[in-house]
């Protein structure tokens, strides 16, 4: 299998269409997690996402160990988790865990409130500190990860974002698809997207990220006043991957924490052909059914919760 590549916005990096998100799992050893990520990199994945808050730095340790010997080949995105603390000190801590001299992209993590965005972009705010780090070369690109289309739009219009990270999948606020993604293309801002599987809600009986539904309804799920039989409600990984690839962000970050998950993603990628409008509508309709009764979707501003 060959993973197609494209220029990642204005970053100058030739990125694979599918990337690896957070792989940290404290129930596994560091060596096991590193082997999992290495397997994805060997298959052609070359964009990796991490953050200090993913298992309290364990994710960064994994990424560092897996990527260090092939550093120039991999675009590593790390995040600013604490908005009220020095960006420079957070970067120093992350680089130490990673064992790197620089980051390919450093983004504000989950910045989804407009008032907070405006505060951070004040002349003496955290954005100014991040810009200095970019000028020094220790951060090569900067950006934002957000769960709100309006914040994403403002960040891109303000002209400072090299990378935007946001949800794309069969159950997301439609503005991500109709507004955020087209604007990123127009402005040359790299789009790195997540939630293809809706935190697992679309493909499994989970409230998100492997947390089983505490009390599964029997017989039927209800959504929008309509009852659906449980049999066949969930989407397949292939349907989810094909949906996101048809929408076509620069990079789709996909759950690949275990070999079987990687194999499902790679098989879906290998069989991909763009979906028709009718197929997209069908998958979107069934996605709403699949996530019914599985808790809030925090990546969707109301009313799509």
C-alpha cells in the first residue's frame, strides 16, 4: 500500500493523507507503544499528533522514542495545554520529553472559546510569545486546535495560523465542512482533522475513547423521535474513513493505537474511492443513528450535541 502525499498548506512539508493521533496507553509498556507507532511510520504515515495532557506526557515520550531516529521524515504536532502559563516553559518541557530540538507545529489545544481566543491574541498575550518561538526556529509552524467553527474562522482570518486542527467526519457540525475547510484551502492553511470515528461512538458501543456504555438500551435506540433497531446501527471503519477522505482534509488523524486498528485503517484507505453525494448522505444519516444514546459530542457546538 502506498499512502498518497500532498503539500501540507504553506508548511513546505509533503504529508501523507492519513496521520497518527494520540497512541498513549498506560496499561501498555513504552516499548509496546513505540512499536505500534513505528509500525504506522513504516507503513508510510508521516504526520503524528501529541500533547502533554495525553496520559501526562506519556504520549510525548512515545513519539520521541519512535521518531527521534527519523526526525526529518515526520511532521510532529504538539500542543499548548495551559493557556495561563508560559508558552516557552511548556515548550521546553515538551521538547525534553520528546528529545527534540524543535517542533514542526505547536498549536493551542482545544481553544474553543472566542473570549479566550481574544485574550490570548492580545499584544502581550500567549500568541505573541508563540510568535517569538517561531522566529527563533524552535517552532516551525503555529496554529490552533478547536471545537468551534467561529473560533477557527477568526484564527484563520487573523492570518497567523499555519495549521488548523478540527473535526471532520460523518457526525460533525456541518460548518466544519462547509465553512472551515474551504476557508483553510483558500488561505493556504494546513487542515489536520480528527473525529473520523466520532471518538469511537460511530463504530462501537462506547461513550467515547473505549469507555463502554454503562447501560446499553435493549432492542432499540431512539434519535430525533425515531426508533432504530440495534442490529447494524454502528458504521464500519471503512465507511467512516471513506467519508472523511471524500471530504478531503489535508491530513486525517485516525485511531491507530493497535495493530488491528491500523490494519482496518490501511484496508479502508487501500479500498477508497470518492463517495457520491447520495452515499455521503446515507452515511451521515446512519451516523446520527449510531451515536444516539452515547453521550455528548463535545466537538459539536449546540445544537448538534
